[in-house]
């Protein structure tokens, strides 16, 4: 029997759920910068989302010991008992939060935690409020789950933080989650207890809205800023709050891929159903390493944060000395989010006008050999993000190149 199938019908057809999701602009810039380096150009790439420190030696040793002891098999679906106990202890020790083992979940990175939670709770058309600037995966995950990202612009005047008035205005009967990230990627902005309080009061008035908080940069805060997570401030939200964290940033373990969260038992159980059909358990070796990270010495965290603070101050002061740029001092993380509205409308050598932050960043890459990321990639223009998780010598040279490139604008 012959089956007559048209070529176009037999070709690849992507699922509609990814139709609105493209290749990340961050990845595109990184790929272009890497290609330029291969061509021999002296490109400085300031787009890294990971610390430039090494994973601590005692963490590496724990992974080696686990392999030697034969801990190389499948583990419990969402975390070994040892790791869940380490996470419970961490939440109690550092955040004054008490969770049972059944209220803890472990996954292959915090991104999978986010995905599991959204997949387990978001129905088509459900809304998730996301303040911008935001980590781009937030909205993409919501869209893959057929939800609707509700992006709320938070400008530099508000410290890139959501206000109670904007939150109240964004809530509808279809709102499922509010997603907050503090300290923030990309802005470095962080919420103090006083910043959180009005938002939590709004949530108390809207019992159908759940709260998801991404605390991944918890240990990277500066000056006198005191980190706090919302559930510490408002226990009445306990049954509708998911507190997410991981070992990637604080312990320089991005490649180990371990994220975790604490939340209501029913939510954690639903998330485990999603994980069971996605990845099953995280790496057994990585889990052993994470136990060592959470239970082991913590003194090096302050030393690394101080190194980041010096680099932050170098970049902020350097950017603010450049005509047309305006950089707020971030409270945490390892990013600056600088305004570049003052250079829009200026002419590049050759006579072409810069009209967007994307064009400005492309100009810096091509003319100054410095790769940064436009604010449009994070939902807010005209800004650009610099990751200062790089050597101080590279940061100094990058700032000098940016300043020289800006001086060449007419």
C-alpha cells in the first residue's frame, strides 16, 4: 500500500507551546562574542551568570568520597534523606524557617524547581505576575506551561522593586502566582523587610494568589543590607509560599545542578509528580556535594562577597563617570543594571544613530570588544547588564573601552 504524504506535511512541526519563545538574546550575544574571540579579537565578555570562583575543595572531596563509596545509583525521587536534612537545617539556621522532609524538594537546578512548580499549578490562561527587569526564563517557563506572564515594569526610581500599588493593580481573578527574585538577576536590587511588608499585606488581601520567591543570591549582599525571605516576615502565607534556593551561586556550583525549595506538602508532592516524568532524581554525586556545601564551613562566603563588593564599586563608579550612563548601586548579586538613555540619539562613527539599548550593546561589542546584555532582554529598556564576576583587570579594561566608545559618539 502506498501512502501519499506531502513533503511539507511530513516535515518538522514544533509544538505551539514554544511558538512565542525564541533563542535567548543573552545566548546570541555570547555566541557572537565567543566567535569573535576565536577570530583573535580581544573581546571581554561580561555576560556570565556564574561566579568566577572554584567550588570549595571540601565540596569536591565529598563528591569524590561519594563515588568511592559507591553512591552512584538512583536516589529518592526529589532528594536524598541526607540532603533534605541539610536543607532543613539550612532553612532553620539561616532563615528561621521550619520545614518537614515532606515539605522539601530537590531538583536538577533551581530552574527545574521553577518549571516543576509552574507545570504542577498553572492551567492555560492562568496569570503569573513577574516584576521587570527579570530573569528571562521566568516568563518562558510560564508560557511553556500555557500560562500568561504579567510583566510589571519596575524602574530605577523604585529601585527596580515592585510596589504595593503596582502589585494590587496587576492582580486579577486569574492570578496564580507572584514571582519575586531578591537579590535580583539582572538588577542586583534586593528587598528589605520594609520593602516586602506592603507586598505581603496585598497578598493577605488576595488569598487566591500564591508567592514564589527565588533566593538564589541570598549570600551575595553588600554593605549593611540584611537579607530576609518573605516567609520569615509573614507566617500566615506559609500554606501558599514556595521558597526557592540552591548551591549554584553562593558555593560556585553552577555545573553541579542542584536547586531546592521548601513549601506546602501538597505543592511539593505535585511537583514530584512532574519531576518523576522529567528527570527523576538529581545526580547522586551532586547531592552528596551539596550536603557538604550546606553543612560545611561557611566563612569563605563573606570573603567571596567582599571580593564581589570591590568589583561592584569599581564598575559602578566607572560607569557613572561616563557621560550618558547612569548606574544604580545594587544591594546584591553580581550584576549592574545601568541606564543608557543618555546615549540614545547619538551618532556612531559612520553616521548611524543609536536608537535602542540593543543597538548600544551591539556597538560596544563590535567597536569596543566588550560584550554586555541589553535591558530589553530582561524586559526593561533602555538599560544594559554587566556581570562583574570577572577579574578586576578585565573589568577595569572593559570600563575604559566603554568610556572610549562613548566618547566617540557624536
